[in-house]
C-alpha cells in the first residue's frame, strides 16, 4: 500500500515476529524462528519484559559465539522500541517517538490492543521520509494500552523504549519516551547511586 502521514502503523506491511524467552539458546531460537524475520526477546528476570529485537543474523552470530542464552545475566540486551498500532506515520515521524528508533537497528515492535505484535522495519520509515508527503499530524497524546497476553505487565503507555542499563552491576529496565544520544538520561535504578544510562549495542 502507499503510505502517507495518516497511515496507521498497524496497517503497514510488517514482518511477523517470534516471541521467545531470553533463557533459550540461540540454536533453539533459530529453530523456532521458522520463516519469520525477527525474534522479540522477553527476559524472565525482568517480569517478562521485551528487552531486545533480534534478527536472524543476530541469532546466528550469537550461536556462532556459543552464547548459552539470548539474554545472559552478564550481558544486558539491546533496547526494544514499542509503538502502538493506531499511531500514524505522521505522528511517529513528527513526535518524540521518532527519537527512539535510534535505539533499535532493525525497527520497532508494533503492538495492537490485543497484544499481538509485528515488526515495522526501519526502511519503511526511511522511504516515507525520502518520498512521502508529510502532512501535519494531529497530536493525540499518549496511547494507553494494556496488553492481554503478558507481552507487557499491567497498564503501560506507548510509545516507549525498554532499555536495560548495561552499566556494571545494574541491568535496570528503563522506560524512555524520548532519547537524545548526545545527552543520555540518568538510569532510574531505585537503589544504585546515580549514573548515566549505558546502552548495550550488540
């Protein structure tokens, strides 16, 4: 379909995604992946929160490195960016959510009200920015969604990025609605001394 500023993210052609626990091995994840392009990794150590979006090549690299699990305790996963399916392209590229895409190299996870997920590849947004006629988006505030199938624990407001702090001894899951790579925020860990949020890149 031809995308414009009013196109909901949920109606765009998107990649199906496997949801998998971070404790499984890369080999097992590759078997489960089938013909899907991405795995959304949930970490049981953080209440089943989705903490990474991994491609087939990511999983293959983890297998080749003989990693025992997708989310080893000593290696926080890369961030996962979550967007509501009702958000339009115009709202995405014209708002703070656009800053979150810098955190996820493969794109964003699109969540519909039932909790079903797909992946919005970054190239769709790039193509829209290069060729689309960007119309002013009507501000709609936060998209309050409560997933019903344990993708997210309880009520949560989208869009946001879930970022596990990679600082030594931390691992706290931070919820970000905006991200400036030149001025990363302070980690929200409730008990450690204040420190800059450190982001795992691979």
